C-alpha cells in the first residue's frame, strides 16, 4: 500500500523504538545531565517551553515540550556522545567565538531558541503551494502493539513535483516531522493513561 504511486511510508517499528541498553556510565551521565538542566533552567521548565509545545500551541495533539523528558535528554546525550564532564563541542561552533567547548546545557538553550524563532508547527503560504500535489503529509498510524502507542505515518511522494522554493520544502519536511512527533507523543500519553 505504501509503495503505490511512488510513495514512501515512514514510521517507527517496534525494533527501532526499543532503546539500546545504556552502560552504567551513560546512565550516570544522563542523570547528571537531567539534574543540570532542571537546576540551570528552572524558568525554561515553566515559562518558555510552555509556548513551544510539540505540534504548536493550537494543535489538537499539542503536547508539552518538557526539558525533564528522559527520552529527549537521552537524545541530546546520545548526540553529544555522553560526555562525563558535561562539556562538549558543536559542529556549528555554538559555544561562541574562541570557545572550543561549552556546557552541554547550550544544546537545550539552542533548541528552545530555535523553536521560538522558527516555529516548526507553522504553515506558510509557500509551504501550501509546495504541497499542492500532496508531496508530503501525515496520515494514519501503525497498528498498536502491547505497551507501544500507534506511530503516525509520514507519507512522501517526492516524484509528484519538483521543489520550487527549497526553504519552503525544507519547512514542509520539518513540519511533517513536528506533526508526527506531536501525534506520537500524544498517543504515548494516552496509552500511559490507560495503564
């Protein structure tokens, strides 16, 4: 069904959702990072993050962007390769001029600043134009399995049209991921509430 018309179906399988086993050092680093985030950014936990939920403030599937979410923080640590010293380098030199390393909390601050400025849930007129032929959208969900919420499906039909405005096409891709993340988070919350 997903290959009809050249479409590509993308969803998380049970195997990809399972977490890899963390070493004790990684667990310790993650615990330290969680404590560092919650103590460094108490205002972010309550104020700024409430304005940038997954899916956007007006989405029916809006879920909080929570800095104390273990899955989110584990993702940050994985990208930074679990630095025990809680300092890291970034490929985009986000630490500042002349600073080779910076505190790992910079990643969270940069994410929040980006979400506030970019608004990945927002839809522009150019995005609508790029997607007139249904190049990319979120529709349907995978079948539910025990202890795992259904995952949204992102449908992609890249052969339907050639991108006219690359920035809008990129925003379209980010919007689809944002919407899918919001729905997945909402589904997970619903499943947890039933248990």
